[in-house]
C-alpha cells in the first residue's frame, strides 16, 4: 500500500506527499522495527533513486537532441528540461533527507548541469573556429 501510493505520488511529482510518506515509513521503521516496514521504506528509497536516474537520462537526452545542428525550435524543450532539473533538485533533496544515495558520487542534477556546461563549451569552441559565413552560426548563438 505504501509503495503503491509512493509510486503514484512520484509519477505526479507530489513532493510534499513523498516527503510525508517517507517520514511516515521512517517513523514506523524506527518505532516498530518490523521487517515489512523496513522493506517498504527501503523499496520507496530505491524507487526514488531509480526515478532520479531516469529523469537524469531523460533530461540529458532531451538537451542532447535539441542541441544538435538543425534543431531550431528548442525553446519549449529547453524550458521543459529546466523544469525537470528543478524537480530533480527537489527529489535529490528528499533523497538526501532520508539518507538515500551515495554521497561520494556527483548528484544527477550536478551531472545534468555539467553536461549542459560541456555542450555550451562545445558551442563556444565551434563559434571560435567557425567562418562568419557559416549558416549554423545563428543557431549556435540562439542555443547558447
């Protein structure tokens, strides 16, 4: 029951409910010390971790496709990516509150931002070496 409601809230990105459910499971685990409750708490954290990784991959794929040469109508998708990154930050904060995830590895949001920075750096390099008559010059500037 807990895991199903958690999964549904995760699909809706209902952060307050996710926080409530994790706090509830954490308290039950601490107070009752029941294996099933511990398992539900652990499973919810694993679902959260998987969702974070899926979001990271979706964001990176969306940005990568939109930054390819020839794609000119990218504003809507890049705004969506920014919204997803904001949601990703919320999910990572939630994971951090409940001791999930590896602290030594970079967060998914950090990896997304690194990827975007690398893409911008690549555009800068292309701009520096491009001929001023290059038809892609305007697109590169718009995407930056």
